[in-house]
């Protein structure tokens, strides 16, 4: 079983990497981009077969290591 975790900065938290990407896109001629939020995707290969247990375990991983929950939010998908 696979899990995909998407981690993004929370709304209201400054995103300097996103702003750098937005600026670079403008420099390359892509003028219609008003904002960019940059995040990360983490894919996990899990040994278990219980979807609910896997989702709970991955959420625990996010709370403890994969996301800084003070400034980041996360979304877990079991694939």
C-alpha cells in the first residue's frame, strides 16, 4: 500500500520560495501568475493492508516528523 502526504505552508505564513518562483515565472514571460505557494510531496510504501490504520499511522508520522504543524498543514492520501 502507498501513502502520499502533501505538506504546504499554512495560509498567512510567508512563502519566500513561492515568491521567488512567481518572480522567475514573470521574468520568463508568464505574466498571469499572481501568487505561488510551494510545498512538498512525500510518498511512503507501507507494509500494512488496513487502509484506516495506515491513514492514522501516517497522520501520526506527519504530526511527529513529516510536517511542522505550527506553520504547515498536511493532507494524507492512501493509494
